[in-house]
C-alpha cells in the first residue's frame, strides 16, 4: 500500500507575532499617504518589531509620518527609495542614514510592496561597511553637484552667447557639424536649417571658397586662425542667385579640446565688416574664442578604493571644466579684435572692458564706474539717450560712423572721433534687461581719410579743368607754330635761290686767275653754307608736312623686297665701306604698315648704320623681325659700328642732334623716324655700347593704327 501523504499542519495564529518579536532584523509595515491626484507623498507606521524599534528609536506604532520622524530622509533620498519601491512593486535595497537620538545611524534597508502596504527590513551595518557606504554616498553627492554645476554653467554660457551681438557658432567633430548657432549667426541664412548638419550640407555655396579648408586645418593642427576682412559669399536670402553677394567678415576659428586635450570641435566668433571694407576701398581708389566642454563622468570601479578615487577625479575635472568655460569666455572677449565692454544695471556700470576698448582711453579708469562718471563728456551727446532706449525697450541699436567728442586722457582736450558700434541688451534668466553689451570699433582714421580723398578729388577736378584749358591753348600755339615753320621754310626758299644765283654770277664775273686762288676756298665755303641752309629748310618742311599729313592706308609689306630696294639706295655706301646687309632667316615675312613710312624707317636706320661705321672693321648690319605677345611687329636693326655713350643715347632722337662730326648729316632723320613710329602708336628704343655697336628696336602695331604720314629719308 502506498504511504499516506501527511497533511500540512496549520500555522498557529500566535507564531507570526512571536517570530517578528524574536527576529534580530528590524521589520516594519508602512501605509502610503497620497495627495489629491494619487501621488505618494509620505508613509505612516502600522507596525515596527522590537529590533526595528531599537534601531530607529521608535515605539511599535509611532505617531506621525515617516517624513515627520525622519525629515532628513526626505531630502537625502531615503523617502524616494521607499516611494519607488512601493510604486514599482519590485524589491529594492540600499544603504541609508537615519538620525536617531541626534546621531547618524547607517542601516541597510530592504523594501517590497505587499498588496497596499510596504514591508521594510532594517539591518545595522558594521563599522567598515558604514565607512564604505559613507564614502560612496558623499562621492555620489559631490559627483551630482559637480555635474549639475557644469550643466548650469553651460546653459548660462549658451544664454550669454545667444544674446551676444557677434555671430557665434560651435562645430562638432571632423565633419564640422553645427552643434550651437546663436541668432546672429542664424540670421546669415534666414530660416535655413543648420543645427545637426555639416557645414558642407548646410552651406553648399561655400564650396570653392577658403572656409572648408580653414576649418579642416584648425581641426587638424589645433592652431587658432584669425581672419581679417575675409570675403565670404553666401546665399543669404536662400533664393539661389546666379551671383552670390560679396560680404566681408572678421572671425576667429578656435579649436575646442576635450578633457584629455584632443581636438573635438571648433568655436567660431565672427562679425561683419562689409561696410568698413567698402568704405576703405572707396578711400584708397577710395575673435575670439569660445569654449564649451562636455564632460562624461566615468563609470565607477567595482573596487571601492578605485571607485572613490575615480569619482573624486571626476568632481575635480568637472570643476576644472567649469573654470575653463568661464576663462574661455573671458578670453574670448579679451582677445577680440573689436572694442567690447559690458555695462551693468540702469547706471551702466563698466563690468568688463577688453584691451581694445581700454586702448581707446589709455589714461582713464573705467572698470567699476558708471559710464557717465567715467566719461562725463558723453552727457551732452546722443549716447545716453541711445543707451536708455536700448535698456528700456530691449531692442538693439546699430550706428555707422557716429561722430562723438571724447577725451583720451583725463582732463585732456576733447577730440572729434567717429565710431561704428552695436548696443545689444543683456537679459537675465527671467528675460529682463539687466545690462548692455557694447561691440564697437573706431573708424576715425577711415572717415578722415575718405574726407581727405573727397577734398583731393575736388582739387583734382579743378586742376583737370585748368589742365584742359592749358592744353587747348598749347594746341592752338602748336598749330600756329606749325604754320609759322611751314610759311617760313616756304618763304625762305626764294631768297636762298637768289643768293645761290648771285654766287654763281659772282664766280663767273670774277673769272678767278691763279693769283686769285685764295678766293676759291671762300667761294666754296659760301656754296656749302647755302647747300646746308637749303637742306635745313627742306627738313623743316618735312617736319611740318609730317605733323599735318593725312594717314595712309596700311598694307602688308614684304620685308625682303623692301630691304632689297633699300640696299640699292645705299649701294654707294656699301661699295665704299665694304659693308654687308643681311635679313635674319627666321624673320616675319611681312609687316602691315604704310609702305612709304616703313621704307623711311628702314632706310634711315640702315644708312645710319653704314655712315657711322667703325674704322676698325667693315660694317655688318643685320635686320630681323618677329611678333611679340600683343601681335605687334618688332623690327630690329643691329650694327657693329661706333656705338653710343649713355649721354648720346639720351639725345639720339632729338631734332637736329648730330652726335658725330666726321659724317655729313642734318640730325633730323631719327627724329622723323621716331615721329612716324609714335604717330602709328608704336615706340622705338636703342641699346648700344660704345665701340661695339647699336641695336635699334621698332615696335609697330599691326592694323589701321599703322597708317601715318611718311617722312623723306635723311
């Protein structure tokens, strides 16, 4: 037969109270206290066993609530632990400190919900566990306080940056993702989304401009970049124009570093200086740093000593980060290239003054003083009313080249200065205006320079008008002079012919005999003088004709044929001197120019090369031609003749300049050549070394400008 199953014995009713009274662990039963919406706000004591009574210093059914008996637990987290255990229904355990009879008692507390009640168990901790628990709780409190302080500092910093009059943003990571953008920066592109996007995605029109490369360089090297009046072109209205607007900015790219010193982002502080750049361009023809450190608290180690050490380090690092944020904000303002100050309260007391602002008043104390006490000369200016308007309305104010009379030093004379500035209201946490931020730069020099340029322009216009009148008078005088030269040369021809006839008649009438031989040289000299006089009159006529000649049609001239003709003209000189004239084989075949004029140029240069040859060697003359980068024909005549000194080179193209007396000539041939070349819009130069020879270079434009009057050969 199978064994009979024993029937479980019933637990006696008095066994559970006896068990609770006998237990060494403190045990209690709590009932929740709720508010009108059912939220647990406290607990009442239903029962405490003797062990719990001993540990807590309370009777079996204490009067009042948990919060009334242990108010410090409501703040330290003891109540929150019990409430969460009741609400979640899950068993929970933690170490808590209770104030019992004025002393702190560390207990290990376990709690679990049972129907509508909360069962709580207490156990006293040994001294070692108590010490460990105390360290752990203090570390957690310090860690939470440091973390809360870091968050508060960051929010405060972002609030200040949001109100700053400059354009500020923070890039994160090597792709330069927008992490923070203040309203001034956002205004660059209107409603276009920026946050969370890379700069390449948010501002694709910057491709091809220096911005992407500069950001990469700062992120890679960690070196701060300062831009001064850099051109940056953006689609400000988001309309996709064919040509982007040109605007100029001063800005700073500052690497942001994490707690271990590695670059993890970039701060940008910028302001627009387009108006100043455009003003300076009219005068001539006419930063900063920001840092936000995000700190991640490291996980505690399992070993208590390592965990306490790591928590302590995290607290110190959080404090250091907060200090760095404050220092970086101060440094941002202190190193900015513009004049910046912060004024507190309705009296506008100087709270912060950066070096650029202070340099505008080198001999005056500003910090801690109200504006009108530090700079009393501003009382009669428009500045107080403008600042009162900004402080009262909370609306920013911008001024461009505002004239202000200021004293640089205390008791020094007032000076007329000009300023471009922005007054921006500063708001407290409640949104009320509690100060004014000033962002300014002095433009006195630019304004005065522009005014000087405008005065100079007026003087220049007056001089130009006077010059035009003088030029008109000179033109009339030059025309009168040309008429005189032509008339004089024409009227002198008949008297010279008569004198020459009289000389011939005198020679015949004298019928010189051998005894009158001494008269023959005199008559010969008279004849030579008449001949030179006739040639001079002819050259004056040539000059006058050249000045008044009508342009001739430019045609392609074959250079070999022209040079062959010139060689025939100078064949007597070639025969006497044993000279040689060659054309460089790589010369251009034709030159487009008035043919008669071109022949005059080549004839004068070649004949001069033969006439002014060196007695030590037969003359060698080379003619060459090539085309320069502008398409003009470059004609060169090189010889091995006497050459020229520096003084002679300066006179060689002058009228009636004869530099050698052993050869007949009028000194007008090169003058006429220069006139022909310059009338055609060209130029002629000479390179020469005395005793070695000379090279004349003629540059002739190819086209209608080459049609000018011809000159007769010398």
